C-alpha cells in the first residue's frame, strides 16, 4: 500500500472550513484514498473514500488532485466535536480476502471556539 | 448502522491470567480485526480473520491468539497476560475492503 504523509497537527476556528491535506505520491491506479477520524478514547470512524473523482457526503468532502498524488479532506463548518485525529489511508479496494488497513500517525485537528 | 460491540470498556487483570476480549458485529461482515493502540505507536494490527475459523497474523501477534467460531464473533485471547499488554484494544469489522466499523474499545490494564 502507498505511504501517506500528513501534518502532525492543525488548528481551525469553529464555524470555519477545516482543510486537511494528505500526500500520497506513490499511489497506484487501483488504490483508493480513505479518511478516518478518531475522537479521543473512541474507536476510529470512517468518513469518506474516493478513487479519482471528488466525493461528498454528509460529513465531509474529499478533493483528489488530477495526478492523484495528494488529497484534501474538507470539513465545511467545523465544530468543537470535530476535534480528533484524522487519518488518511491509501488502500486497494475490492472484495479480496485478507484485507487490512494500516494507520499512520494522522493529523490532530483542534477546533477552537 | 453497523454495530461492533466489545464486551468490556475497562478491564483490569493480573499478570499471568488468561484474558478473553470479545467482539460481536451485527452486519454479517466477513472480515474482522483486532488492533491495539498505544501512545506514540498508533494502531497496530494484531490478528484478523476473513472467514469463520480462518485467521491471519497481523503485525504484532506475539502473546495473542484469536478465535472465530461464528461469523459474528471474534475473540482475542491473551494466554498469559503481561504488563506490556496493557493497552487500548480495538475490534473492527468490514465487508467492503477499506470501510471498517470499529468498536468503542477495551482499555485493558494488566497489574
């Protein structure tokens, strides 16, 4: 699986958009970008994933560059409850056995009042 | 929503005890996983299973074993608990590869 690079920490003002970057310059053509977050003392939570098109759901938007070497997770109106560690993971998708997700260090996002 | 339920939120065990951590999921997922999470080390995969009675070692299987007798249940076993196994243990399940649902975690303390 391709390696990802994320800033260790970011701050955001409540109500503003939070833009979390991720570099994955060695991504392969069949690898998806996944984002998870982990609020303190809870299990990680799936947010969104994409292959090459931008994706949006009720939680966030995912913007993937045309060359797919980087992506940005956007929380459009950050709240205090969005304070968490955000993980960007690159993974082959598909229904093969033995699937596994490898978590890096992630980005600690702190939303300030 | 898929639910992954871990039997205990907090657990305190003595060194040398046999410890069972239970995990149950309610969405008929094939894949189930056990991770541990420690400060500064992130989430590390211990074991995973992609079918009933099937198991695969993850990155740190030493000192652990697993059991998957039924599709919905995946148990992590510490044969003889040691203090270095004090950690947060997280169970997850998935059908679609990459889209995991995690439980709330079990914080195990071995004294």
